[in-house]
C-alpha cells in the first residue's frame, strides 16, 4: 500500500496556510514555487481539497487558498481521503472461489467473502488494520503538525518559510 506523493504535498502546503492572516490567501503559484512542483499538479490537489471542504478558493488577482476550517478540525485522514478518495485500501476479490475446493462447486450458496453473516477472515483482518490506521491518522491534526514542525525543525527554517509566504500574502 502506498499513498501518492500528492498527500505529502497537500499536508506541507496546508501547514503553510495556518499562519497567514485571516483575510489573506496563498496562491498556487507561490505554493508550487516553494515546493518545486508544477502549478498544474498542485492545482489538481487543491481542487480535491476544496471539494472536501478543507480549503476554500478565493478568486481574483489577490486570490488564492485559505483553510476552510480550523487546523484543529483538519486531520491527516481528512487529507488522505480528499486526495486519494474514499475507496478502501484492501478490496476483497473473493479469490477463494477460484481455489481447488470451490472451482468445480456448482453450489454458489457459500461465499467466503459474502456480505451476509459469513465473512472472509483475511478481509476482516485487513479492514481492521485499515480502521486502526484511519483512527491513528484522525488523531493527527494540522495543528499537531504545525506544533511538531516547530519542535523538530530549526527555528530559522520556520521563520524563513513564514517570511516567504508573508511577502506574497500582503
């Protein structure tokens, strides 16, 4: 399982939006220049973030993006789901029916992965693992990320990042 790099770009860009003044925005042009990624690619990510209600788009010459809600209310999982979609990571294909014991069985009343009372053990384990990961990522917010970056990065890096976006948001 692997998330696209879009999730990482989204999280990095969202943390930059935390410190801008309430009436300011940051444009895709500035975000893409800072990240070293194309405007087109980042626009696609921000389109998904907008659709998910994580950011709001402000049109016009001074337009750009800002957080649509408090960074406390935006979890890593919200970002993952916005960028990657809501499709479960593991999707049981009921391959047991292709196995030796079942391939010639004309009685299809039994399905190891049915939605009824009987479920595939493998599917149940994978769904539980995904639920554990989802729960963990829901516990990490943009506020947490911002505080963690303040803790682990050199203060100069954080100051220079904030200064870069402050000059463009004025």
